[in-house]
């Protein structure tokens, strides 16, 4: 039986392990955390609507449900040519026929970033955002700034949606507390038209939502540095802030950079559309770790990571049997999300035909909650999977 080593226990790694097991292969998953973190529903952690535990699924439960082996021990080195992986405990993993790299991405570092917290970083940061926001609510007033940064080397690694979501959720939360007028909320991003990936219609709608919610907007100027009390921009202005949430754009992982695998300019693993790393037989890269091919507006997303994972499970199984049949991800590139506001949401979809954003007051919020429940329970095998989800 072919032996497969999956590195990373996020959307990509977990989905790959589940689908590789459906082919009855011998699968081992290695993760630095003992849980799978459902990032899309973590946007409710800062306002206390969910806890870290609510949006985490223990990896041992997933391993038990699907019959894969689990090692919780951070990967410290990948020697791609030798198909050898070294863990923090000094344990050496070798002798695998296939390796699937699914360790996510690192973040671009900015001066003073220690003064910020990110909803897209370590899960503990979301909990810290909750504590800091609660302290401001206790105080009764404050200035809050939330935004995201760019990556000129790879726009697919720019993640803006969660900044909009957390900011609108904070607005709704403060209104419910009867404190909104005591707080100044500001959105910031260096590009002229943040959110443009979602299309013109979406950018226009976001502007209207900022006006309606009295959220200030600072765009079109490079971020120079963060300080304990705010953010400095290239045009000489400063946003005063007691609490700054900043999503730095993604960049390739340090461990991957030392692995000998081919990298894009931004440090992501270069693969073909079947997620094979050409020149390294039996090595695949999927999810945020992989350099995403496709149109200019493409974005690294969880549902694309899962398509890659299911394809790789199929491709490995076929390869193991010497069958020349492969599935690629390019036809599945689109942007899909339910952008939550705490009291509703907007359905966002972008493909080659263009983008649309459809407001879904009240019901959208509950749809996203329903998806979170589905994600957890379907992965645990407690409810059937909806095909393609
Ligand atoms: C707040 C937020 C909201 C989002 N909303 C949406 C949405 O609505 N729709 C959508 O499609 N996408 C959304 N995304 C994007 C989506 O979550 C990512 O594209 C997805 O998580 C990528 O999956 P991944 O497995 O490649 O990476 P990750 O989910 O980041 O998983 C990487 C895994 O590798 C592990 N790892 C890292 N380093 C090591 C190491 N050295 N050793 C061992 N293990 C390691 C990590 O612990 C982690 O489990 C959102 C992202 C965020 C942050």
C-alpha cells in the first residue's frame, strides 16, 4: 500500500488526509497544532460570539473518524530531494512514497507589527482581540482601526475579506452595547481600491456600507509603520488607534524556502495545475502553500485549497496504480464567500464573467453559522458531505 505523508492540518491537509483515506492509502498527517482551525468562522471570536474551541476541531477526532495516523510535532525541515522531513523533536520521517505540503503561509513583516493583532494569524490572536476589545468596551470609548496590506509580488496572497467582516461585526457589537457613538472605527489599506478582486459592484457596495455605518476609510497610501497608538502612512498622515487589527499579506513559508522545492517570486511552491511539483516525483503542494495559477483576481481561499486536496488524493491514487489520469484545479478558480456583518451578510462571488455582491440581511449571518456547523460535522463524518463542499 502506498504511504503518504501530509504536512499541515488546515483546510488543505485535513481534506487531503480524508480523501486519501477514502482510497484506503496509508496516511500520516503532521501538524504543529493538535486541532484543525476553521478560519472563516473565527471572525466571531473578537466579539465573543464564538470561542477558539467553537471554531476548532481536534485532529485526533478527525484521525480516528477517518483512520489516518497523526503526529503533533512541528516540521522544522523538509529535504525535498531525499523525501525526508525533520520534526522539532528531532524525529526523522522518511520512506514515504508521496509527500503533500499543506502548511499554509507566513505573513509579510512590517515595522512595528508587534503593536497589531491579526484575525488571520495564530488562533490565539483572535482571543487576544476579544480581550482587548472587551477592555475598551469596559472603558466605554476608544479608537479602533482595522485593515490589510498588499503583496506586489503575488496579489493572490492578499486577504482583505476578514478585515471587512471583523470591522462590521465590531460595529454591530458596539451598537448592541449602546456604545457605538463613543467609538471611532477606521478601515485602512494601502491600495486605491481595496476589495477590487471582488469586482466593481462589490467595491461600490462596501463604500456605501462604510458610509451607512460611519466607518472612516483611509486608502491609497503605503503603510510605513505601526505604533502602540496608531498607524503611520507614506503621505505623512497617522491614524490614531487604541486597538489595531492588521492582516499582513501572505508570503511563502520559511521552512518551504529552505526545502529545495521550486518557489515563486513570493516564496510559494510552484506546481502544475495537478499540484505536482515538477522535477520532484511524488511531491505535491496544495492550499495556501502553493503558488496559485489563474486570472489576476484569483485569491488563495479555503474552498480552492479543498479542491486541490481532493484532486491530489485522486492524482496520488491513480499514480500509485500507474494510471495516467489527473484532475486539475484551474477550472475551479473563483472567489466565494459569505461576508458577515454580525447582523446579516453579503454573498460574494467572482469568476471570469465578473463579480457580484448580494446583500443578505439577517439570513446571511445564520447561513454562515450553518456552514460552520456543517464544516465541523461533515469533516468528523457525523453528517453526509454535500458534493463539492
Ligand atoms: C479569518 C479568515 C477568514 C477566511 N474566510 C474564508 C472564506 O469565507 N472562504 C474561503 O474560501 N476562504 C476563507 N479564508 C481562507 C482560508 O481559510 C485559507 O485559504 C485556508 O485556511 C487555507 O488552507 P491551508 O490548509 O492551505 O492553510 P491553513 O488553514 O493555514 O493550514 C495550515 C496548517 O499547517 C499547519 N502548520 C504550519 N506550519 C507548520 C509546521 N511547521 N509544522 C506542521 N504544521 C504546520 C498549521 O497549524 C495549519 O494547521 C479565510 C481565512 C481567514 C484567515
